């Protein structure tokens, strides 16, 4: 097994969905086959945008692309994709992170390896990129974000959780997911349109998975919605969902009209992130409509009772 760099461009002719599948030509088949079962870092090339290294995922297996001669699909292990908390620049102090892209004088190479859509990545370089994109202290940073006076245990702070353990830890991933989703929606509830903060300045908005992790949902922002606590509860219980045109669907036989009038934006459509790359993916919304909306038993009192 070997770790990889996977180049991704949003407007590419290749039909990538980073948290689900990576579409590539036969020229890269051997490299990706070598990476099956190991981790890959997504990279946005200079001409495609400013992000540099922006996410990590594990390659589960490779199959021929149906109906496309000479094309293959790398299937991403469900639940492994994780966007970086902060995107990692292509260069650090003028030097590339990857030795394969570095000239003898330390400057970036031009052409050649830099243009390869799939590149093998040494473990040390993988770890260096992950440490910057997904800091070891992310949970502590988030816990003290709105409480500067909160003290962090020095003994605990010294320990750095190993990179791979960090990538597979559910509590760590939950924090990373929450930070990226709330940031994408500018801390505003996608269904009420409200940006609420408590007395200490902490955002009240939560991050909801559209397709739950336990049902092979990913931690991609495209599988998330920023929702207030009440709307999150309603969404998870199938009282609310979202149509293909971003219209908010309401289970009218279970939700009183006055509740809808109070909680949902008047136009009845999601308040979406400014960056369309962060909009909820239609397949995730479809899964929620078909598997959750109107189908979950609501036990106990409703939060508006």
C-alpha cells in the first residue's frame, strides 16, 4: 500500500465526487491500485483554484468505469473522507511539500511531475500535510474557542494523537465536520435563516449530517446542513427534508402550521453557502427524502410543545 495525492478540479471532464469516487484514466491505474486500502490527499491545481491540499480519504477499491473505455473509478471508503480544517498551501516558505515537485535548489519544479493527476506520497510528507490541515489540538481549540479563559491541561496538550488515529477518531471527525459546516453556512441556520449566538458569542447553529455516518454518510460539507437545535431535531426525525430545487419539505400532518411559520424562512428554500461547492449534494438529499422523511417515529414531546 502507498499513500497518494489525487488532483481534483471542480470543472474537470472526470466525474469525481471526492467523498464517494475518483474518476481517472488508465495511465494512473497502477499507482491507484498500489494505494488501495491506504489514504490519499486531495489537491487542487493552481489553475483550478487557491485551495492547494484540501481533504483526505481512504481508497477502498478500483473498478472499470461502466461505459467508458480506458477509464476507472477509485471508490472511496464510506466515512473516510474528511475536509481539512484549514487548506494547506502548495508551498511552505517557497518550497513544495512534496520532494517529487522540488528542484535541487528547493524551488518548485515546472511541468513533469507537477502535472501528474495521481502521485505517490511518502508517509512523512503525508503526515506533514495532515498536521497542518487537521491539527492535533483541534478539539481543544474548538472547546476553548468562545471561552478564552478556559484552561487546557498541559499534560494532555503535550500528547499528539498519531495522524492515522486522528483520521479515524469519531470525536475528532465530529469536531472537524462541525467547524467546516458552520463556517460554510456563515454560522446561519439553513432553514430559518437566523444567525443566533449565546451570551458568550458561541454560535447556536449545529451541523447536521444529511445522510448519517452510520448509513454510509460522509463528513463532507456537501453531506451537511447548518441547523438550529430544533430544526436539527426535526430534520433527523424526518419531519423536514429538502427537494432537488432546495425547497424545504415539511411533514404537514405532524408539524403544526404555526411552527412552520415561525421556524422556516418565508420563501421556503434553503439559505445556501456562498460557495456552490459546499451546497448539499442532490444524492444525499434524495437519500434523506427516501429513507428518513416521513418515516421516523417521533417519540416523546416535540421541542415546540
